[in-house]
C-alpha cells in the first residue's frame, strides 16, 4: 500500500512540475515571438485588433471625422448605429443598439457582413450614400472605403485607402499632403512573413502617429 501511495505522490509531483514548466515555457515563447498579441491589443485610444468609429471624431471648423484617417465603413453612413436591429441594410456591429419599442433594451452588436447580393437595391443605395459621404469631404473613395469587411471588425486599411483620404486630412489638420504620404509609408506594414496576405495599415496606429505630427 505504501508503494502505491509513494508512486501516486511522485506522479502528482511530476505532473505539477510539468504543468508549471509548460506554463512558463509557453509564456516565454509568447513574449519572444508574439509579444504584442500576448500582452493584449488595448491602448489608451482603443484596440489595434478591432475597428472603431472614427467618423465622429471632433474636428473644429470641419466635418466630423475629417481630421483623422477613417477605416472601412462599419460605422459610417448607412452602417452607423440606428434604432433598428442588425438587418439587411447593415448597421454598426461594434455598437449595441436599442431594440425598437423596448426602451432600455439593447440589441447586442454582431460580427458579420450584411450579406447583400450584387443586385441588391439596398446595397446600391448604401454604397451611393457612402460615396456621397466621402465626396462631401473631398475624397475620391476606393472600393474598400464604401464596402464593409467580412467580419465587420477590420481595423486595417491599405495604403491606397489611406492615400485617398489625404485631401480630407490635409485640409482639416493643415499638414502638408507630402508629409501625410511619408506618414502613410512609415505606417505601412508588409505582408506577414513577406508572403501571407497583403500590406496593411492599422488605422488606430496611423491616427496615433498623426496626433504626434500635429
């Protein structure tokens, strides 16, 4: 009996040691190879992994959102939060909206595209509204700037998207377009490992760098 107890205690100690060893080893590997992801994405201005609404940023003397770079239209134009539940027209999946007829009851935000087909009149109307939104700010929008991402949470845009917004940001901030182009180039990340996906710019990091310029 003592033999069995001794074996059980030895096995328990070995498992305990392996458990702690695995925990510390995996933590060490994460800190070396994936430090940003392991430590979290939250900054004082938001998350670098989740898109957010930049269209409401105050810009004295200029339209809201015109003094910063904006991401894909999950919270702009027809995709902005409304009193309607998430439905065919699409709304902002990053916000909780009031359920119609039920004051104080929230319809939680959802991740996902609006699933509107290429012949959808709602999609056409939404896109036209977004094009007008950008034109009013002096921007000739790229396709990305008038279409939502598949998840509705995309925090990134391409260098072409950011470059299209330069006239708007330059007018609102007084920063020279040439300086903004250099900023975009510095914030442009290459494809992961050089071949996975395409180059991208994180909108939050781009705007944080823009604030330092200003």
